[in-house]
């Protein structure tokens, strides 16, 4: 459905440079772009002006410091953060995620499970006893949710993910035989969480494993028992989070990072890719390396000697 540049600008609380009545029907990359499309651009490339004429987009969300005359024959919407404004506009005017409420007939659902009528359960999912799933939650194909786990509203879980498997906890008896520690907790996933494909999230032992509001977890991540992940965190693929780790709000765990069990990670933390975290990390710190160090200390260690 066509939408005008003026309507998009109004949604963003921004002005328009050029024709506010110009319509767009889709979103596209800035280069080469597509006719009748909405896109965004950056203002940080040396060849920016030479590439402008190659774009065929109709409406472009741009940085505020871009010269008003830079894009001829286009309508501009200047904003403080062009990428963020584009994301907001694309999700509002051109929603790209398909959502079909209902339960696929191949799914296996235990008796007494509570699934909101507005949820979507994909093919070959397995939902065990005592589970609850909120409104607008979407489980892709072959997701398994073990007993008593709770999934909130607007949660997305990718293909092949397992929620609530027993955690890895053993202790040797007098003869050296490894005995499993009881895992009687559950997994609680709060509203707005998104989880990728083939993720494993273990149930808690005597407490629950908890993933708080708005956190996003990439594919192939392991979250061990009793972990607590704060609000609006980003956890990138292949990360491994050991048992009973606590992560504060708005933290970032990089590609293939590993966090040792029982460590506390503050809020606003950035853990670099491949980092091996063996100590607690304070709020707003950046750590890198193996073993992970505060970035300032790591930079000093790696500095050349003269």
C-alpha cells in the first residue's frame, strides 16, 4: 500500500526536503535502490556525491547534516539517526514478519498447556505439560518447550530451539560415579524476547532460568541453568553462558564469547568476540581477549615495546 514521504516524516517527527506527496511502496538498499522505494543513507563516505545519482530510490531518510540539495529528484527526510529512523519506518509501514495465529496440526501439545489464541505454534513443535505461551508469541518449526516453562507475549523463537532441557549439573559419589543434580526449576522468557535457531536454554536447578524483557539471542547460543539475563541485551551466535551467570540490562555478548559459571556481568557491558570471561565485569565496561581483560588494560598489554 503506497505511503507518502509526508506521512513517514510525520511518524518520525521530522521535516521533508522536497515533495512530501511522493509515494513509496517498498523498502530497498540505497544503492542501487528500486523505483518507488524508501531507503536511508549515511553521510560518511568520500565517494558519497558521486554515488548519489546511481540510486533510484524515491524517498531517502538521511542524516541531518547532509546538504539539503544533495539528492536531486528525491525527497529527503533528515533525522538525527538515519538507520534507526529507517528501521522504525520499515517496521511500521512495511511490516515484513509474517504472523499467522494458530497451532499447526503436526505440533504435539500436552494436555492442559495454556496457549493464547493469538499465539502461533509452528510445524512439529513439542510443548510439554504445564507450559504457558502468551499472545503474539511465535514458535517456528520444531521448537521444543519442556515442562512448566513460561513464554511471554510477543516472543519469537527460531527453528530447532530447545527451551527447558535439564541443565548440566553433576557430582561424583564415593565411588566416583557422576550423579545428576535435581533440575526442578523452569525457564521464564519475558515479553518481547527474540531467540534464534538451534538455541539451548536450560531449565534452572532449584530456581528458574530467566530471560528478561526485550533481550535478543542469536542462533546457536547456549544458556545454562539458573542464568539471569537482563533487559534488552544482545547475545550473538555461538556464545556460551555458564550456569548461574547474572547479566545486567543493555549488555552485549559478542560472537563466540564464553562466560564462566557464577560470574556477574554488569549493565551496559560489552564483551568482545571470542572473549573468555573468568571474572566479574563491572557496569559499562568493555572486555576483550582470553582471559578477558578490561579494554584499557588489554590495549596496554598489546602495545609494542620500544
